[in-house]
C-alpha cells in the first residue's frame, strides 16, 4: 500500500483518546492538511467537499505541497496538522532516515495504483523485444528485459538512461528497482557514503515530483518514470505512452 494519512501525535495521547468512551473536547478544531496532486488524496477531497470534517466540528484547509519532502517537513515542524503521505515516510522518519520524528499513521488510503510510463521513443525501440498475443497487442506484464537493449544502445552513444521516481523511501522507487532488476538491468546501489542510489547503475533513478513527471518526460530529461495516477494518464494525454501498471503485484 502506498499512501497513508500521517499525523504527529504522542502514543499516550492516542491511547487516552481510545480508552475514553465519552466524547472529549477538541484539542484543536482548525486544521491544515497537506496533499500531493494524486488521485489517492481523494478521501481528503471528498471529506472536505461532502462536509464530513464539519460534521465532526473540524474546520479543515487543504493545501497542495510542492513535493513529498516539503510535505513531510511541514507535518514534522507543525506547519501542517496532517497529510496523506508515502507509506515509507512515517517508517523512515521514525528510524531517523532523513528527518527524525515520530509520526502516527491512522489509516491507509489506497491499494497500489502505481504505473510505469516510458517515452514514445523508448517504447518504439522496445516493441521488437516484446511478445504479442493473437490480437497483435503486447503481452502483459511487460518485462524490463525488453528495455535492456535500449539502455545498452543509449550507453553506447554515451547517453545516461534516466528515469524518475517520487521519493527514495517510496514504493515507486522499490517497485521500479524490482522491475528493472528482474529484467536484468542494474538499478544501482546505496551506500552510507553515497545515498544517490546510482552506484553501478545501468538506469539512473532520481527524484521527480509527481505533477512534474509528464512535462519532464516530454522535455527528454527522463525517459520514463514510476508514479501514481493521474500522472501516468496525463502522459498519455500528452502523447507519451503508458505501457504497464501494478508492476509489483503482477511480478511479485
């Protein structure tokens, strides 16, 4: 599961609230929640538009954030009272990977809606390596092995093969790495001295904020990416090609 709803709270506060059967006075009734422009923020939008927050006596403001790091920092430093966030972010913060903070995750908000998108140029080069069915359409799931000759061609021309993911501790990063490795492409190592994740990599993965991915792909800065919706479909609308989805679930 990818995106969770994270808040900063002490365990004692949560236990006290759970143990009391009676309604307690609200500690704070004006709240600001952050979000990234992804479809899995829909529960927050629906709750806001349908008045579910108001039903609970909460006056909520929803604020779009530039990227996952800005969102996490906003929750930790108190500028945001909560946010939907990547499942790995509360875990990473709790163990001190990046900014250390104790974040409570009340509930999960989605079920693996990630997809992988590549540019039309890369897709055309991949197609000869992909088996087709009786209907002439590519057989899914599509293995990264179909992209391996394309990556080798780019390397022979002295061009790094760049792909985007949304955050180092996101499932998008792990899923993309799993997919590449399963197809014989080295996604790169991390080390204490080098946290880029690009050590000995065939494909260079870097952080790209989800809303910027289609434009970055269109500009040729990256040749593909792994992200949640609607940013795969947005690439389709721009003329790039979405070619596979739910990679981890299909290949695990």
